[in-house]
C-alpha cells in the first residue's frame, strides 16, 4: 500500500502546499481521500489522470477539501477521451444533498457522459470498499465530518482524520495503526475549534499508539521546528511532518 500526500496545506493559497488530499495506491487501484485545490496537478505529476481514480472519500465538504472535484468532473466529460470507468464517492451524511446542489449549480457541465457515478453516504461502522476494509467514525469538526481507517488484506493500515479536534473516535480509529495522518492546523497558542494543535495531536497519537504519525494541514503560523519539538515531547513513535508529494510504503513506513 502506497500513501502519497498530494496536498499538505489549507485554505490559504501557497506555492509550496496544495490543499488537502491523500492518494492511496494498492495493486493498480487509486483511492483519493479529499480533493482540495491543486490535487489534479499533483496527480498529473505522478502520471495519474481523471481516467484512473477508482474511488473518492471525503472527510467533509469544506472548499479546501472538495474544490478540485469540480474540474475533475468537468474534465471527465471531455471527448474524445471521456472517462469510461465508473466512479464511487463516499462521504458522511448530507454529502448527497451538497453534491446535488453542486450539479444543479453547474447545470449539465458536470454530469457524466460515459460512466456511472454513485454516492455512498456512511455514518459510523465498517465496510469493504475495493481492496480495503474501511472503518469510519464521526469526528469533531462539522456534522458531516468522518475519519477513516483503511486496512488491506495484509493487515497494513492507514488512518486519516481530515479536519478534527481531539476526540475519542480518532483514538479508536488510530489504534496501533501503521500510519496515522492528522490535521495540525495551528500552533498551540492559536488553537481554533475543530482543529488539532501540536500538543493535542501528540496526545491523540500517543493514546492511539500508532506506529507512525504524519501531521498535515498546516496554516502559515505553523513553524515546523516548534511542531516537531512539541509533538516529540508527548508522542514516542515515529513523527513525520508532511510536505506535498511525500509518500509512504506501508510495511516499513519510511517516507520518501
């Protein structure tokens, strides 16, 4: 299982960090978790196009997590090379209503021409999606927010929070995970509701006893040295601070 951080940034435009998105590759399948702006360009850098994505999971529907879905759907209609492969979108309750409003706003320009698109809303529980058993739980951000744990047939696991505050659901999802990717939006002194800061991210990861913690979703006030020092004083596993196009091969969990 290969995990690539496509976007480690936020709503603030940056030349160094695209908005939130993570790619999970497994035996020729491509799964996206979130689709913030800049994701399509990052995929193209990896040689991946709108033809290749098999499934998209959304943690929630804030613009910095969904905005590149619009050009993705628009481009997938392009003939003579329209997308043929069916697509499934998975998200928390309320996403279908949001998606239908999006489709209505853009009239026919996002409607698939040569493939089928399905929306699967999930609350809390577990389900097999393609090659992965996926556990999903409600996390503390907005009502729709869901965290995900993906596990393959070899028992390797990656856990993604999207935006979240400290909560027991993320601890449960991250329990002894090979890799946990957590939101760490602001420094400790600038905590905002619905997001983690370094001390809380470290506490959460330590309680989950995940093997490797990757922090991402950094707003400009974040200083990497301070984050690393703070978290390492609380969490005794391997700590990685995300940058765009960083990747992990689960099995050894070493970042490229």
